[in-house]
């Protein structure tokens, strides 16, 4: 089986909506662009408190 | 001195590390260049405790890796943000609830994996890309979700698994010689297709 690899471009991470490129050998096209919202509530908690609560 | 901490993390020593990296990023004290940054879906599975069965053990685990430094309200909040629901923990491809430890990975392994991966990698990555974006700097972010040959599905796409792909190492050079297995052996052609895609971007 021949896999045709298309040419894709990185999405620039935006201030209004950040996006990730997801690499996955099991999906058509081998990857896709997603809004960066996985576990968004928890991510926000970490980011808001990195210094004050987590000493980072 | 005996180091009882499970993880090695940067600390401000006034010598190599002058202050909080977070603070430096917030103050604009970093090199303004485009960055490409990302993490694997299941990074946390490489670092999580494999002995968490109960809520109390989950809390003790968070304390042991210094989340919130003995602040119970922080630990309570994190427990809510990372509930004991295996179906939304990581690795997603590890279905159901893992077997109890010892013997199994721990009833709450997927919960522990989720929180440690976010704390160490996913949240800091997002923090950086948001700072870059807010300052009109270019950044590109990825998430990698492939389990190479020779790796247990229990750990999913965990730490280091992207390396053979991004280094275009389709022959698996170095893996077998070092006692491992070829990450591409017996895998779909799509794996090599993904190498092409990644290394051409």
C-alpha cells in the first residue's frame, strides 16, 4: 500500500485561538489541526498559578 | 544529603538559575525567536507513580511531587480538575481501569499520568505558546499521538516516542544496538508516511 503524503503547513499559534498540529499515524492524512483546548480548565489553573502556588 | 524527591526539576539556585523561568517569561526576559514546541499525548505515563489506588494515595502522590506544597485547598482543586474517571485520563488507549498495585499499574494510574504530564509538560508548553502569541512572536505547537513498535500500549504515546520520527530514523538505527527494538518494525506504512510528513513541514 502506498501512502501519499500531502504537504501541510504549521498553523501559527494565535493569540485569540491557539492551535496544535496533532500527529497520528492512525488518522487519514496522518495528522490534523486542533484548537488547543484539551483539559482547558486544568491548563488554565496551572498557568494562572505557576509562580504563586507551584513555585515555578 | 539524601534526595527523596521523585522528580528532578529546576530550582532557583542564584547561580545557573537566577529566578523563576515563569517570571522571566512574563517579564519578556527571553530570546525573541520563533519556536517549535510540543509534547506527546501521554508524556505523563512515563513519570507517574505506579502505586496509586485510592483518593488518599492520589493526594499523597501530588504532595510527593510538590504540587501546591502542602496547601490543602490547592490539592482539593486539583483533585476536582483531575477526577478519578479512567475514561478521561491518559493514556486514552489504555482502556478501562488499570489493575490495582502492586502487580498492576494502580487503579488511579490514568489519573496520576494525566496530572503529572500536564504539570511538567503540557501546561508549560501552553504557557509559552500563549506568551509568544501575546507578543506577536511566531510559535508552532504540536501534539504527538503514535505508539511505535516495541512499546507497551499501557503507556501510550509517552516520553521520547516521537524521536525516531522527527529524526527521520526509519531504519531504527541505535535502538537494536542499544538493546531495544526497531520502532518501525511490523508497523504500517503510515508510520513511514508520518515520518515524511513531519520532516517535510
